[in-house]
C-alpha cells in the first residue's frame, strides 16, 4: 500500500480540504508538514462544515492519528482555539489522537506584530501577507533563534531564548516606529500556554517510523500551492516554506521514500489571493461570475480571490517541480453554463513564445497568456459521480487538460460533498 502526499498545484485554495478528507477516511495517519495557520481547509461532512487551518483534516475522523510535523510553524493560541472550536462540534481531540512535533518552531504574538508593522511600512509594495506572523517565525527558525515546542518545558533555555529573540525584534520594531515588547510579558504568555500545549508534544519522526513499519497508510497534507513555494513560486509573492511534496519528507521527519504517490489538487480554473503575478487573471464580468459561483473567498482570511482561466503552463511546471503523479481536478461544476472556456497553453514574452513561468519578477509580470478556446456546456456537472454523467464538452475539456499538463486526472470533484467524486485511479493502491 502506498502513502500519499496531497499538495496544491496552483496558488492554493484548490479545494484540498474535500480531497484530503476523502483520502483521510482511508488513511491511518494524517500529517501536516509545512505552513502555519494562514492555510485553510473547509470540510463538509454530513452537512456539517469544519474550517481547519492548523489541524490535519484527519481530526474529524474517529480512529485516525493526526500529526503536526516539524515543518509547520505553530501558533499555540491559534491551535488551542481551533481545537476548542472543533471539539464544540462533537469531535474528540486528545493527545492520543493529535501529536505536535516537539521540534516545531512557535509563532508568538511578537511575530504577528512584526509582520503587520513591516507590511504597513512597505506601503504600495505590500507582499499580501496575512499578518499572522508566519514569515517572521520561519525567519527566526532559519536564523536559529526560534523558540520550539520542546523549549516550553525548559525554563532556563526559554528565558535565554526570549532575550535573544527580543534583542533582534525590538530593534526592528523600534526602527519601524512600532511599540517594543517586554521580556516579562512574552515569558508570561509562554508560561501560560505551555501546560496546555505540551501534552500534545511528541517525538513525531519516531511515531511515524513506527506507523510505517506497521504498514499503516500515511497521508501527507500540504498547505497553500506550488506557485507559493518559497523556491519554485512567484517569488517574492510566496509563502515562507516549501509547499512542494519534496518537503513532506523533511517536514515530517521521514525519508523521501516514504512519501509515495503525489496527488496535485488542481482547480478547473485559476485563483490566487493577495499580490503578485497572475497571467490568466480576468478583470471582467466572467472573472466576477467565476468568483461568485465558486464562492471564492479565503477560508481563513475571508479575502476575495482573484479569478482567471486555467493555466496549463503553470500547472505543468508545478507537476515537474513537485513530482506530482496525478491530479485531482476540482470545481468543474463552477464552469457549467459558460458559452466558451479558455485554457492558457503558453506565454508570450518579449515577442517570443515560452512554455514555462520564468523566475524573474519582471518577466513574470510581463508574460502574456496564449489561449486555446473550448466550447462550453449548458448541462450541470454538479454532483456527477461517473464519466457517463458528464457532458461530452466537459469530458473533452478534462482530456485536453491532461494532455497539456502531461499528467493524468486521478480524481474529479464535482461538488464540496465528499462522495461527489469520480475516481479513475486509487492513490493508495499505487
């Protein structure tokens, strides 16, 4: 039995929540391996809506082990609030069902303060951060000054690390004209939250190795999307971690051989939140219609998503850089009723045709999409559970996407409901 990694192949918001939930019902362990609480997954199960940002999607399934891996930056207060909210819906979450890697770096209130102060100071050059402190927390991790989960149990180390943290961040806040932070205040916050978070702390890499040896199915759950990857995305308009499946191994403490099948969640059109290049963005009533029909507002932030046509060049690039085995195509039903549809098959840059999204910031902003036009369909695809229920024009659209991105459609999703899924190939059986 193969393990499965689920990642986004666009700019996030591809509908990973439903697919991860569908897969987690058959997995034994579900692992989040990167990102923070800026990511959001919405699950709809028996009419009940669950909005998750830090918790792995497996928490809503009885008998599953949910794991927050070392590659995640954890805001303890956000995590505990999310646990309480899910428990209020009748879901049991205990240290037996949820593990947090002891070597996870923490997001502190000071990180949010720094995030917001810097973004405000940028003026018109804003990156589009959510202001939740994820970026500054990753910076501290790389700079070797992060406070980690295990530090909460070591008072001497904790006090020393807080001093070092404030030495750096207060200088920055001072320079930005923002209020500085007091050591005693930060320590009090950490001492208060420590006994609530530490029961979930575990040697995650060891527990995952044991699960693997026992033949258990492991599902690695990514956040955001490939074009927000700090190396391979539309830099600097990206997140602060590697979102590609290669990070599933490093972000959970397992070797690359453990990752298995890589499923790229891919929306049947394209959206992104925040600033940055978007070659196929639509600034007309068609873009507005796609956004309204697709309910394109961020799960966590509520921000309106920018909408555009499907970009096959971008998705193909995500497939190559992310080792994606097959895609799960979501929200096909949003395209019902359009007279015609378009798919980007290449870019024009400085008079030349190119077949990749360049790394340079200026070039990314200047590429112009080359479109192939498709006949739309008037019939509804919503709720379809077999190819026979799809209009011929919709099947033609999906098949052409497969050709352009050079990867098969493994799953096809036709509504937010878990069972409204057409399965062509079982990722766990690869």
